[in-house]
């Protein structure tokens, strides 16, 4: 069934059967699981790291950033979870999907370079790389 509301549930390990309309959050494993909101029955696994997704829980409300784009799945559904509401995105063309995926990859590369730079002995060189990636990112995002 297509979902319009999601509620958060904190877990340590994934339950064997996932309920519709529940966003399972494992802080220990920095992972979230939910059944695809379109009702196709597929499980969507999201990594909760600054380079991937962030989840915010306020009482019984949950928000997820950025949007969930299930382009690796048959349904190709794309939606936001904002204040527990499922907000459906318009169907994107294959070229739009490719552009978004490319941008996400750039964001991740920037984040990873920044984290590594802060931990590296050779921080100077990596900072230069990070600046370069930032410029590249800006250029790609117009
Ligand atoms: Zn689906």
C-alpha cells in the first residue's frame, strides 16, 4: 500500500519482518531501513552519515534528508519524508536522475575528502584537493 505517513522506530538490529509506514533507525549501525513508500514491498536501506542521509526525530515525527530516490529499484520512486509526511516527487527523466546521482556522488567525494584531510598528516595537499572538488561541485551544480 502506498504510504503517506511514516513513524520512526529506534532499533539495534533489523526485525525479520518490516512494517509498512515505519522508518527503522539503528544509531549503532548508522543505518535506516524502511519498506519503500510506494508499496512495492522492497526494503530501502539508507546509511545515516553526513555524506549520505540524516534523520531527525522530534517526538513521533521523523524527517529524512535528502530525498529518497529508489532508482536502483523497479518502482523508481522518489520522495521526501518531512515531519513524518511522505512527499512525492515528480517522476524524473533518466537524464535528470543521472544528474542527481552525479551530484550526490560529488557531494560524497567532497565530504570524504574533507574528513580525510582533517585526519591526514598531509592535510595541506588534501585541502587543495578539497578546494578543487568544491570548485568542481559548484561548476557541476551551476
Ligand atoms: Zn517502491
